[in-house]
C-alpha cells in the first residue's frame, strides 16, 4: 500500500503530549488509533519518535475525543518515516541473564552494606527514621 493513502495524523493532546498515529476510524467519543508514537525533542534541536506506551506490545488504542486539543494529517514525506519507525519498534524486555541475576540477589547483603552508612560522627550506629 502507498503510504500517501494512509490516514496518519499528528495529535496535540490536552495533557501537552504530541503523538502521531495511524487513524482507523472515529466517532463523537473516540478515535481508534494504531501504533501511536510520542514526539519528543532531542538534544540536537530535532525530534524523535518513541512508542507512546513504551512497555506495551498493544498496537490499537481508543483515544478519547475530549482529550484531543487539535489534530491534522502529517506531510506525505513524514508518513514514510512514521511507518518505518513504528513498524521497527521493539518492546523492551528484561534479558534472561538479568532475570537470573535478580533471582540470585539476596536482600540481606544490601541491608548489611546499608548498616555501614548509618554510623554517626562518633562511630555509633544512628537510627534512621523514614
């Protein structure tokens, strides 16, 4: 399919967030969007796209119309970029070795180390209240 035919829109939400998404349909209450990408400023003065819900593999969302301040169709040249970025996104997951490390950790080791830092200036243990 030609990307020029896709209804890809830029949304400005009442929260201040800006997202770009493929619109499937809309009614008076909701807009059905697919693969929403949040627009973020980068440190070089440009923009980058990141998944709106970064830890979810969900692709379809119902956006409430009352949360949309304004929306417009994106430029045809940007549509290609959006399609490429939004289809190449991988959901971050903990790697197996990180999970193994978490299983091996013993909380008591951390408590022992923490005790070293609870000494007052006279070398006496100071009680920390939270």
